[in-house]
C-alpha cells in the first residue's frame, strides 16, 4: 500500500495552502493558534468564506454543489486548514445532517435545506443526547406524535453544543414504542424559532455556555420535515455517527496542537528536560500512527477497495490524543496553567504579575474542555466493545 502523495496531490495541497493563506483572516488564525475564544461571528465568518468558495461542504459530491473531491483531497484540504489556524468547521450542518439529507431526504428537502448549509448562512444544531440517553441513544424518550399533517414534539435534549446559536436542529424522536427501542425512532428537522422551543445554556467551568439544554413543549413540526421513513431514524443516525466519529479523530488539529505544545514547552524552559521531551516524543509517535491509520483508510477508498470500518478506532485514538496534549501543556506551564480567568482568556493574557504569560491563559480551559472527548460521539468504553465484537465476533 503506497501512502505517499502523488505529484498531482502535492500540487493540490499547494493550491489549497495558497488559497487559505490568502483568505483566512489573521485575527481568527491568531485566536486558533493560541486557543483563544472564538465568537459566533468568527466561526460564521470563516464558514461563509468557505461557503462562497463552495468549500464549506468540501466532502459533498458535485451533484449537491460540492467540489466532488476524493478522500485524499478532502484530507489535504482539512490538513492545510488546520495547520494554517483555521477554525474547525462546525460540523452539525455540512458534515452531519447534510449527508443524511443527501442519502435519505427527498428532492424537496434537498433543495430546501442544502443551499443554506453550503453557504454557511444557516446554523444547525444536533439533538441526540437526553438526560437519560447519551451513549445509549436507542433509549431516547423525546416523543413526536403525528396529528394530521404535523408532529407534536415533547421532550428534552441536552449537551447540545453551541445550541444557543442554533436556527435549525435535527433530532432523534420516538414515534413508536412497539418492538425493539431502535425501531421506533424517527429523524426530524425542527425550526428552533418554533413556539415551544426553549434553549437553556449550561455554563461550564470556563464561563462559556458551550453546551445547552433544549426543551420541546408541544412544538408543531410539519410532516414534510421528517427525513426518510417514520421509525427508520436509527438507520439514519448510524449513518451520521460514522461521519461524526471519523471527524472526532481530527488528526490534523492534533498535528497543529503538537507544534503548539512544543512552543509552550520551549517558552516555559522545559523542552530541555529529557523526560518531558520523551513524553512529547511518545505523543508525536501516536499522532503519526493515527495519521497512518487515516491514510490507510483513504488509500483503500482511493483504490476502490472496501475499507475496514474503523470509525470507532479513530474516535478512540483521536480523542485520547487530544486529552494527552492538553495534559502536557498544563504540565509544561506548571502553576501558571492553574488559574482559570475568563477575562484573561478574552484578553489573551494571564494577568499574573509573577510571570504568567499569554499562552498560559487558555490552558486550564482547554484541559477541562477536552475531558469530554472520550465521552461524546459514543463513549470510548462503548467503542471498545464495538471494536471487540467486530474483531472477535
């Protein structure tokens, strides 16, 4: 298996790199490279720049307005964006719900929803987890009862990332209690401006309401907002989760953050410590191994071979690597990484007269935030069980 890029692919990479360098706003890149807070405007600005170019849906086929890139080109695009300091594309619209609408939605839904996603004009949220249904999504209880040409939705979703910005939300809802739990779930698209929808922020330790609770109180949803068939939503959810878990691996961001770790270690004077540099080296080996795993999948797709379904493995390794580089950054900065000062993060400055520097300000926030990566998108414990069943039968 040849994992080297062809001359044509290298040329493609260089073209992407030049375009990103010319179009990525410097202030946004600075925030990303230093883990400073990105506002809604920052995220939307970059999304619309990509949308105008036709690259927000960079994984889309040309039939739906995408560039029609192959898997290698998509990977190179994502890598160049990450290394340049571009914000990670908010995935709920272009990466998650769009492929479901393409694969299972009807023509009217595709014409209605995909253009707003492709342009970056419409912000989508994900309505999967509930207070009693996280990794076990089959136990969702939010109910959608059909009354005439509408569904009446009641229930609650939680941990809805950036739901405070959401304009539309795709939800798993229960439309039947007969048979296995998986057979009674439907996939519904809901306008978050509808009467009865309430969003309540969950403020995290860094003072940011990154996640939210979303309540549905007799919310009326037109029947035409049902994707695919009623009670077949579990099939569509699995299709979406395969995209999400691969996305969570995020090897390109890991490569960028590895370089940030080295900068912090040098600035804090610990890079010369042999034992600390050993830990960086071990992390770098694992990042390269994860990249090789991703490239093996891409090489299989490129050759037309059926690639091994290793979304779970990618999710496990990628999420653990994210936690490890955040831990090493904390260790590098020592006591100056401990204070969690929201105003300092806003200013990009620790504000500690004893010697804390700008790069220390967001470290605690990043560390605590990345503790979630081994839980969302299917907890790593569940993923290990799935991998074991796949390998051992």
